[in-house]
C-alpha cells in the first residue's frame, strides 16, 4: 500500500489560491502547483515511513488494514524470544507474538516449554517431559494436557537421587509424521558430512538446533535436559509403564550399549533417537 496523500490533499484547502490553483483554472498549470505537489509527495512518503516504523512494534494490523513489513515479525520474534514455527503462516505467528507476555509469565513450567515446542513444530507432534522422580507431564497433538506424578519409573543411569541429580529431566517428542526414521550410523543411505542432515531421522540439523534452543530458553532455571528423545513409536514411553529396561530406562541407559553375557548389546529403546540435551 502506497503512502497516503495527506499533504497532497490538505494543500488544496490550506494554501492560497494563487499558489494551489483550483482544477481547470490557469493556476493549476502554474509552476507553483507542480512544485508544491512534488514537495507534498516527499512529505507524504516521510509520514508513511514514520507510521510504518511505529507499526513494526505491533504484529497485528493497524486500523487502515496495513501492517509493518513482514520481515519485522522476525525482529519482533527475536526480541520476544518466540521462535517462528516450521511452515507457520504470518497470521499464526503474529497471533503467537501477541501472547508473549502471558507465555513468559509461566516460563519454566513444563507445559509452557511444550507449548513453545508445539508452536514451532506445528500441529501433529505430541510431547512429554519426565524428571528423575518419575514426574510426567504430557501434551498430545490436540493440545490436551495431563500429569502423572511420582511414578518412580525412570532410572536413566543408576545414579542415586541426590543434590547433584535432582535437576535432570528429559524431553520426549513424538513426531507423528513431522519427521520419519531414516538412515542410522553405518547405514548406506546417508553419507557423513551431508549438509543439513541428521542421523536417524529426516529432521534437518537446523530444526534440531532450534529445538535445543527452545528448550534452553524455556526450561526451569537450574535444570539440565539430559536428552531430547525422538520417539517414532507413539505408544512408547508411557507414564503408566513399569521400569523394566525395555520400555523405560532401568539404570543402564546412560551409555548406548552394555556387555551382557559376553556380548555388546544396545541398552536403549531402538524405536527412538536420543539427541544431546542442553
């Protein structure tokens, strides 16, 4: 939308007739009218620039039906630390930016963390967090929330619960089609050094890095996310499951493998990936 002709219009009513010239008269053809119009165009342009400069503070549209430039949302998102989602529309992102103060007022809450992850991944994926005490917080693909406390069914590496261990937690992401399982280490389908690729899933490295940064920003203060678990089996990591080593960690998952009966075997659930935590 071009600059509004405020100064060009007002000149007709505010200037003297010998300078403005009514349409159809000899004054309209005088140089004064032409020069005045040229100056007014510049003033209208500066006024529009000022108006749009004010609009970049607000993600929603202004009363005239225009808004600041679309790239202003990116700067606004950086200031408010709200990451634009994968494939998220401008309208949807602007709506999330409006709620930034409400969202940050509960930062550190597991549900606040999962809300931001859901905003980034878009509809479909579901999420869980679990800590060393077996406190589970879940958010399904429709945004429904649930809690299961003190299950005592999560023993990652056998370390006793102590002052130095209380702060550990894990984030579990069920992609539900956002990312799919692909070549693992040693498979022929992926060459080491492929730009933007990750091992084991179709998730680009940039999206994996963004997931880590969101968790860094929104996790509870003083805590450590040990791993980000990408669970391709939607039934896995069920809070109601007992700790048995096949579905949930039983103290041996701190390392990728262990020697059992003289054989090296995997210790972790094979239907999931385990990204580095933050």
